[in-house]
C-alpha cells in the first residue's frame, strides 16, 4: 500500500491546480453573482481534456483514471464548486452510463463527442415526485413503431442549460415497480423537438452551475438510443450514482481545503490583541482538527476511486466517502467563516460562497440519509 | 522541420529564499519548474510545428529528477525528449554546459535550435549563445517574435529602445524571451501519453566520442563561483507629505543642514 501519488498523477494534479488557479479562480465570484456559467471557461475545460479524464483513448478520452478524476474535482472545487459539479455530472453521471452500458456503436456515436471535448452531457433521473425514492417516477416512454415517445418532466437536471446530450430515465413498463420498469435513453437536448429547458432554478449555492427543469412533450426517440437492456434503467442509474458519489466526495474535499486555505492565509495577516489570529492556540487547534478531517476525507475518496479503478466493489466505499466528506465540507466552511469574522461573512472573500456551496454535497447524488441506507445495506445488519 | 528546444529545470524563484549565511539558494523543498523563457520557446516551437509540420524535440541537462521537466514538455506536445545526465557533467559552468548540450545536439540533429534567453537561477544568459558558437551556427538572441518561411526564419529581436527583424537561414539558433509566446497548459491526455513514452537518457559514455572529458564538469569549467552573497536592504527614505512649496523647501534645507551636507 502506498499513499503517495505516482509521477503521472502528481503531474496531472499540478495541471489541475494551475488551471484552477489561473483560469477558474478569477471567474468564480462573478459567475456566482451572475448565476451563469462562463461558456468560455467550459470550452477551455474541454480543450485540456477535463471532460474525458477516466475514459479510454480509443473512444477519444484521456486514458487516465478515476483517481486522477478525483484530483481534478478537488482542485477545481477548491476555487469553484460549480465548475466541479459541471465536470462531475458530465463525467460520472452521463458518460459513465454510456461507457458502461452502451453498445460499441453507441460509444462511438455518443460517448466519443462527450469525452473528446466536443459535447457536454447531463443526467435526468430526479422528478418532483421522485427524489430519494425513484418509485415516484412518472416520465413515460411508449413504443411507436421503431421509436419511443417520451413524455414527462425532470427537475434539477444539472448542465441542462448548455448540455447537448442527456441520459434520461423513463418508465417503459408501468405494470411493475419503477425499479423494474425504468429504461435509460440517450437524447439530444438541443436537437429533438418537444424538449424544453427551463431557466436556471434559483439556489442557495453552486449558483454558477446550470440546473433546470427539462420537460419532454411527445419527444420521438429512435430505438438505437435505448441505453442498456429494457427495464434496467434503475440499475444503470444507481451504478452511475455510485461513480458520481466519488466525484462529489472529491468536490467536498476541495471545498473544505479551499476554505481552510483561505482562513489560514487570512489569519496570518489579521492582527487582534497585538498578534496574528493564527497565533492563538484556539485557532491553531481548530485548524489542526479541520486539516485532519480533510485528510481523512481525501483518503476515503482516493480509496473509493482506486477500488473503482481496480474493478472492485466500490459502492459502499463511495457512499462512506461522500457521507463523511460532505459533513467535513460543511464543518470546515462554517469554521472558515467564523475564523475570518465579519470579513468571512462578506462577499469580498470567497468563504461565504464556499459555505453556501458546501451544503449541496449533503443533498445531491443521494442525501446523507440515503448514504446511510447504502452503507448499512452493505453491512449485513439483518 | 526539426526543432530542438533546450529546457532547464530551475527552482521556482517565487518560492525560493537565500541562505543569509552562505548567500546561496536554499533548494530544499522548493518546487522545480521549467525555466520561463524555455517554456515560451517550447510554445513557439509547437506553434511552428502546427503551421509547417515537423517535430519538436526537447533536451535537458540535469540530475535524474529533471525527468519531470521533460515529461511536462512532452505533455505540452513535444514529440521526444532527451535527458543528459551523468556524474561527469556535474559542476559544469556555462561553457561546459554548452559543450555538453552542443555535443548532444550534433548527435540528435536539427534545423532550428531554441533556447531560453536566461535561466532564472543561474541568470547568465550565456548558455544559448555558447551553444550557437560551439556549433558554429548563426544565432539571434532576445527573440520576441518568430516565424518561418522555407529555409529561413524571421526573428524580431528586442533591444532596449528598438527592435530588429532578422532573416536567418537555417540551421540556426534562437534564444527566446518569455514574451515570445504564452505557453499552453499540458493536457490530461498529454500527461498520460508522456508517461507512456520513453525519455532517452544519455550519460557520458553516450557522448564520449565527441566529448573531451577535460572540457566538461567542474575541472573543465573555466569559471568558478568564488563567493555569493545577498545584498543588504537599504532603509526606506522619509516621505514628507502635504507640505506647501515653502514648507517643503524649509524641510529639505533643515535635513541638509542637519546632515552637514550644506
Ligand atoms: C443543485 C442540484 C443539482 C442536482 N442535479 C441533479 C441531476 O443532475 N440529475 C438528477 O437526476 N438529479 C439531480 N438533483 C436531484 C437530487 O439528487 C435530489 O434532490 C436528491 O436526491 C434528493 O431528492 P429530493 O430533493 O426529492 O428530496 P427528498 O427525497 O424529498 O428528501 C427530503 C429529505 O427526506 C429525507 N429522506 C427521504 N427518504 C428518507 C428515508 N427513507 N429515510 C430517511 N430520510 C429520508 C432525505 O434524506 C431528505 O433529507 C439535483 C439536486 C440539486 C438541488
Ligand atoms: C553542481 C553545480 C556546480 C556549478 N558550478 C559552477 C561553476 O563552478 N561555475 C559557474 O560559473 N557555474 C556553475 N554552475 C552553474 C551552471 O554553470 C549554470 O547553472 C549552467 O551553466 C546554466 O547557466 P545559466 O543558469 O546561467 O543559464 P543561462 O545561460 O541563463 O540559460 C540560457 C538558456 O540555456 C539553456 N540551458 C541552460 N542550462 C541548461 C541545461 N542544463 N539544460 C538544457 N538547457 C539549458 C536554457 O534554454 C536556458 O534558458 C554550477 C551548477 C551546478 C548545478
């Protein structure tokens, strides 16, 4: 066992870090305030391969791995969690479904442009009546000749405002529970008639991210866009969420480390009672505690990533990493605001944004309560 | 067109401190980077290759750890890489460094050699021109623009208050300023590819047929660093603000008299 990144991963981390510092950091505050993602930045992410990290070169990907993807998620989320979620939903939720369940032809046609940097993807599972519990799903697909006709509405579809491709889940059999009746489809958000993407849903955090309601009204989907076996949509979605949770855990680690770094930098300069606030033992001990928790969260995230790379069972490991890291992100960002006093609370400094951003990591891709269901489910408690 | 770029691995001076006792750089724990001018030169080479075709080779003399600088260059898009590394090369001054690099360049072959103008640690700006002299190549230093047309390159050379545009027949050597090009990032795939390639390592034995051992390393170096020391910071001056002209004259006079200057 070796906890040190190898040379290739170190160099990738160096790339992610310098890109985040030079390209993402200068835009983070403005994007948050405008509640809009900068599309110029998106195309730079595509250009340097940030949207195809763990996928095979033969399909146009970078040929790297999940561990490198977590390094990317951490580094970009250190400065801007919205950039993190754009990468994560595209990579883990959308692309992993096609990579793991697509036919050779589907991979060439739909995966390649997503991972070679020409297109952006999203993932439509959640509905107003189907959040933690997918059983409430109401979006349906009905066969018409060789095609499928999609009707329904998906809420909280991240990236939908600019994405090209969406993996969407619809009931193809309403006589059985959703876990057996859902099927996955690959749709073109921009090209297929009948699809409407709402304005950005107004949110507390990750406000630069695109997050919309997508409505499907008699959308005609050709049969070659059915992804995986009929009725296996639930399994495909859960598999994607297992991958996604590693990315969210890494995002949480990044938010936490980014906030702690800000607090450390500020506390060196800020003087009260005649000395820097970092020279108070209370501040030092809190910082030591926060760094310890961040490191633990990072190691759990890497463990889950390496398990996925080694094709081992990683679902419960990913759930543990996300449960722990998202809690740490919230604790550390709250501390960072506290450590910076009134200035921490002001928008001039990034930690108030990081505190708002941290909250979502406990909610999406399965809430913390759902993580506990996944973890306890793997513990043979009954 | 075959372009060879010489890159030096240097300590990141943004994070470097001087040892107050010895006056030398404290290198421990300081991250290493590719010298800024050299990255600009590499970017220029990559852009030339994109326009007219050919290959870009990178060469670095340094310890085994300099491998990562070459991987970074490969990840930016260089085609192949050579590391010149041997105990015999240690302690070389600029002349000996240029001798070793020139010998390797002869063996590698080239149409155009690009070096940086100056390394941010050694700071002499001598190695590029010395390589040019040893290879008897026409050379243009301080390049801020670079273009190619057939067998000729066009270089805009920076001066303090003016610039020259020179037309030079290849093979030739150019030393690049950081202003020459904004270097690109590595790409993720580039890094993966870089670690699947081989960096050719040449030691003394690989070059010895063309290399006189008397001219390299510490004993082959005509110059020696005799002493190095940091400069003492001077006290900042006194700033007199918000005075009328008369008050200012009076204040200055007072100081001059106080110091027995007048
Ligand atoms: C910004 C954002 C981006 C998102 N992006 C996407 C996306 O790209 N694609 C997508 O499909 N979805 C997306 N989602 C949806 C997200 O995954 C869901 O919001 C999440 O799964 C929770 O579902 P819900 O909001 O319906 O909450 P609910 O399921 O209604 O849960 C409400 C509360 O009840 C708790 N709870 C529910 N059931 C139980 C139980 N059995 N035991 C204990 N507690 C329980 C939950 O933990 C939670 O605290 C996004 C959401 C947001 C806010
Ligand atoms: C152990 C040791 C002992 C030394 N002893 C002496 C000594 O006794 N006397 C002395 O004068 N100096 C000595 N030096 C310093 C050494 O001479 C210089 O670091 C070296 O010659 C490069 O000169 P420079 O840094 O001024 O580069 P510059 O001339 O400023 O560099 C210009 C360009 O030349 C190219 N270049 C320079 N070095 C390399 C390289 N290694 N690989 C590839 N390209 C390169 C780069 O493109 C660079 O941008 C010693 C260095 C070491 C490590």
